[in-house]
């Protein structure tokens, strides 16, 4: 009987330790909901479609391979990467949507009227940061 209780305790402790592993972190800090590695261009187009956006026409854009972390909420997705460069991402955006709007400190954006979602991106000390927001009813 003591052996059964001890083994039940050991299993419960192991499950607790596994279940309490820290959530993945975004390179810029904060909690990530996921991490992916592979073809970033495909991930981007799938994300834009899943958030209600679209791609302007059929394009053969540069394939970018890397690792990235993301956080999703009811407003869209935040993506951060050390592997995907600002320049590579900028070239994909220009290929898919044309010239982005430019803002101070290197921040750029594709508006909802162009993509169906808003795509903000800039470079940070830890790498590339992209924010894709769903189109809100008043946009």
C-alpha cells in the first residue's frame, strides 16, 4: 500500500514539474504563445489570411528561413525574430503589398486598406518585431 502511494506521489510530482515549465519567452521579453522554425514567408501569408487579411495578387517572393516567436491575442499577433532580418522582411512586404508607409526610427506599416490587416514592423536591439493587427470595425 505504501509503495502504491509513493508511486502515485512520484507521478503527480513529475506531472506537476512538467506542467510548470516556464512558457517560451519572446526575444524582447514577455510570454510567447508559440515558436516556429522554417519558411517565414509561408508563415506570414498564412497568418495574414488567418487574421482576415489578403495578399495582393500572386507573387513569387524571396523565401526566408529562420526561427521566430509569436504571441496571439484577440487583436492579432506579435512576432519577434533574431533570424529574420528587417531588410529581408521589408523585401517580402514590398513584394506582396508595395511600398510601406514610413515612420520615424525605421518603423514601417502596411495599412488595412492595402492588406486587410495592419502590418507594423521595426527593428529592435534583439531583432525584428512585427505586429499584425486584425481590421477593427471602424477601420
